[in-house]
């Protein structure tokens, strides 16, 4: 029994126990559903039935099968608003097994809670008098690790009205998703509480499910080598005048916390700049060198004749991944500098049709590999002042996406035209389109729901954000239209 088969058996067994966040679907080589284990509707899937095509379940599976190779991993795919999944596809002798894992926040909490309780349940205990806690109307949490805390027993009613995510007292609580004030208070004191033993927070305000203000105070306690947090509702002690004073005090405290956060962010920004600089300068040299050496080997007739086809294929894969890594590092470098406003376009007047034609030449092999027809309509008499390097990067990213998301035996088009006082560059594909839920944030620095290309091409998730920053830096505009399973068109608008 090989390792892959054992892993599949383990995953199948896990689904029986955790159907709330795992699902498996067995397919034939024709992509038709044979069976499934779990609850498809929990993952945003419909039309799951025997003999149905997997493509009918969700657009993410459109033209995905047959798969080339032993398997495929698609991370963080959005199936609904606020619903993300990881998809693992394995090939076996009878077809495919598709394992789907819920990667939303709720599923992570369930999994983490289950894992930690199994490993550390003996550590979770309540050493305090439950009757006394009931009298004082206190909530009690025990620190587990990092930002995670475990609620000790059933919490007071007010607690669940303010923090509805904690309704299940068997789950770990991540304070980052719990209360901004409390998370900040605990983070500031977690490393010193062992020495000071007790620390009281300031009073802060939360809004409960009835939209009413609640005044809370937390106490952090080191007791019997464990950290406990007591949270008390003080609302009944606050009249209108005290409420106004508390709000004024909170504003002042918020300002102080913002100043601290600003200082921390400046440090992080400096670290990020140093890191990106190291990566872009010190890594690119060796990577380019390795890729160049492999280039020489792959064009050496003697080397090709004396090595097996399998070894040459492996070397080709390494070669492609090195160039992809080099491209990613360049994108990371450009993204970092553009987002920090360190890049200013150095413009020279260029013939745009020549620039576009030059860029398209680099994609000739990829167009051929996917049997894509390239349709061009370029006005040869348009000149415009642009930054050659930056604008080339923007065009490359758009053309790369058009090829990546267009299925084989289709077409993409690139046009350069003058309309009045505007110059328009249009890059259109006949691909899978952009999911409606992410169209409004497609130019964000990283978009959840980022997917692979139609034959598994990988990307950085930064491409379109870099395009937007480059276009903005030039003072141009960019817009797009997209229809699912029909295609997407990006238009760069240059005035002047």
C-alpha cells in the first residue's frame, strides 16, 4: 500500500468525523460524479447528484478535467460570499477523488478546537468557585496559546449577546476576531503578567446584539502557572453622565493606542522594505544564473541525446519554475516600491504599437502551447510618453492573465486605437471570466479567491494590483468588463 493511498484512506476516515468542514467527491475520467461523502450544500455546492457533471456543481470546475499529472491543489477558492474552500484533486486508476476543505474562519475554529482539545484537554480546568463567578456575573477565559483562549464553562447571558461567535463554549476563542480592545490589552500584558500577577484593563464599550452599549472591564490573572481572564459587565453602574465621561476617556485612549500602532507599523514597513530589497537583489542573481545554465543544457544537442525524456521533462519543469520565481520576485519588488510611492515613472515618448508587438513576442510559445489565436489591431502612428519598464510590466501582466484564463483552442485580442483625444489599449480574452463576488476588489493587493489558470498555471496574486498602481502612477485610467464563461476585457485609457 503506497503513501498516497494511505493518505486518501486517512482523509476519507476524517470526513466521517468532520463532515462540517470536509467533503469528498469521486469522479470518473469523464468528470461525472460517481459518489460523495459529506454535505455539499455546506460548501456552497448545488446540483450534486450521481452521473451529473462536476462542471454543473460550481464554475471553478469548468474545463478543469481531464487533469494532467497525478493531482492538483486549488487554495482559497470562493464559492459564496464569506465562504472559501481548499480543493485537493487526486488521480487514481478509476478516475479522480476531489477533497474539499472549508477554509473559512468558522471551520478553522472548529478544527483548531478539536485538535487542541484532543491534545491538551487535561490542561483545561476551572479552579474558581462557580457560584462566586455566577454572583459576580463574570466571564472567565483560560489562555491556551498565542491569541487563543478557552471559555471555562457556560458564560453569562450578556457575554453571548456581545460576542455571538462564542456561543459554543467548547471552542477556542481567537481574540483578534473577538474584541479589538481586549485583544490589545491581552497582547500588551501577556509577557509580563507572570511577574505582576494581576492586571486590570480600562473600562471599554462594546455594542450587544440589541445595539445597546455595554461597559466592560477585564482582569488578567496569573494563577497556578496559568493565565486567566475575567470579564465583568459594569453597565448597571454607569448613568448618563458617567457614560459621557467614559466615552471621552475612551477617545483619548484610542488616540494613544493609535500612536503606538503607528510606531509599530513604521517599524514593520521598514522591515518589509529591507526584506523585499534583500529578496529582489540577492535572490534574483542566483536564480537567473541557474535558469541560464539550464537554458544551455536544454539547447545542447549532445545533452538531449544522452539523457532520458523523463529527466529532460523534469529539467524543463525546474527551468519553468525558476523563471516563474524570477518573475514573481520582480513583481514583488515593483509592488513594494509602487505601494510605498518609491517609484516615479521616467517617461520617454515611444511608439506604442512597437512596444505592444515587442511584448506579444515573448508570449508566442505560451500562445502556441494552448493553441490560442492572437488577434491584433494596432494603430502604428500612436506615440505617447510612458515609462518603458513599468508600462511593459503592466502590459505583460494583463496579457499573461488573458492567456492564463483562456481555455485551449480559443482566442485573445489586443488592440491600440485612437478615439477623439483618448488612446485606448484593449486586451480581451474568451476565458472563464471573473467571479462576481470579487469584481469590485480585483485591483486589491491580494484578492481572496485567487485561482489557477485553465491548465493549472500559477500566479502571484499581485499582478492586477501592480497593473493598477502603474496605470495610476502614469495618470491613466483602467477599467474592465467580465462575463462568467464568456471572457474579460481590460481597457487602458490614456488622455492627451
